[in-house]
C-alpha cells in the first residue's frame, strides 16, 4: 500500500512541465495513514503544494485509506504493521499525560513511526535480522520504578498482529516449536505492556512485580530473541549467524529511483530521550529511555547503501542530517 501511495504522489501523477515532483517523502505515507502533523509539514514547511495536483492527490489518498475496512488492514503482516503505526500518529487528548499532548511529542512519534516504516521496507526487500540487548550483572542497587509509554492501542494491535502471524504460519505447517514459543512469549510481553499502559492512563499504581519486570525488560527481550535464533536447526548460538553490523539497530532501504539517484530511508543509532512523566507516589519524575531515529536522503543509485555501509557512515559522523523538523525535540 505504501508503494502505491508514493507512486500516486510523484510525476506523472503530480507535477507538470517544468515543475515535476520526482521525489516523494516519508511524510507522504504518514499523512495518508492519518497524521495531520505530517500533512501540515508537507504543505506549510516543504510547500509541496507548489506541485500541480499534489494536494488533490494527497487528500484523495487520505480519504481512500480512511475508508479501508478493518479486515483489510489485517489481511497480511505488511498491512498489519502499518495499522500498528496509526495510533502513534494521532494527536492525544485529555486522559493522556501532559508530555504526550505536546507538539514536540507528536513530532517524536512521527519520527518513530517513520523509522518503523523504514524497517518494514528494509525487512521486506532484504531479510529479517536479530539484534541484541543485554541483561547486565544483576547487581542493581538503586530502586527503579520504570514507566511504560502508555499506548494500549498500539500494544494491543501488535499483540493481535503477532497472534495472526503465528496462526497463519501454523496453518501452513511453517511454525516450528521454538518459533511458536517465541511468538507466544512476544504476545504475552505485548499484553503485559498493554495492561501497564491501561493502568497508567487510569491513574492506577503498578504492582511491585510489574515494576520489577519493567526494570529488566531489555534483558527479557534479549532472551526472547536469542531463544528464537538458537532454535534454528543448524546454529548453536546467535553469534554464528550474525556479523558485527547485526549488533546495531540501524538499517537502510531504498524506496524510489529517479535520475540515477535513489531515495534512501533508514533507522539510525538509538537516541537517548528524557521525559517528564508521572511518579507512582504523586508528582513528576524524569524518565530516561531510548528512541528510534529516522533518516531520509537521496543517494547515487550505483552505490546503493547496505546496512554495513550505512552503519559506517553513522559511526564515523558522516551520515546525512536527519529531517530538519525533528529539531522540535532533538537537542543539537
């Protein structure tokens, strides 16, 4: 569906001589998925309405996708992934924490959604790859009460997508036991996060057991991931089937080609984020976490970037700049 969106928003569908629109933007996809902020950036900041028929094409697509029936959004993994991103793009009203109702947070979520979308593009044109997170030594001495970003609808949709994916593979006899257990574990984790989110939005305290689980959540994800990889028939541990690049979250994919250039969209290195969130005992606290980063730029088509080349650009400080609208929440 996103390829269809992009194709409908470039020449010859949009633009006329001599002002052709050769390059789409990731914001195009986000706007069609329901982001009013993305549409505002496209028209007010980037002035994409300077191209003939752009606004009519964009608004037509927005109306078209708003009428897509629920069952179509869940027809396969790709559509379902996009459906999981939609709640991130909506403006938050009363009942949500104050930090989630700011324009900066809306931009942050727009970046997160585009980063996830770029991974979807990457994984469907290349292959899915595992990444790593570490438990640590377990000698934590400071009592930590973590916070789950309260998106019950997102976690619920992800759990539903996980369940449907596992069921589809099982029906086709393509789900080995190790993978089945991993799917079950992932679904349970997502439902746990959904439950925590619902409690937070309702102003109810989490239990000590829930706080404990949140504290070591990264390690839990690592175990779930490693269990999946180690279940592969011909490998004993994940190090046998990965290279150094697989230890980074960064991925890159080209999604459009024009005039010997391609449009690359990618996930960069994780960024640290600080957010003022409600404290369990009342008042506020500063929470620290991680957030995905998103890049979008043109690149010579005869030198298409691999993940390894992309990581080298990132770690050497030579990567192109992130979209300038991210300056609303990223400190230089």
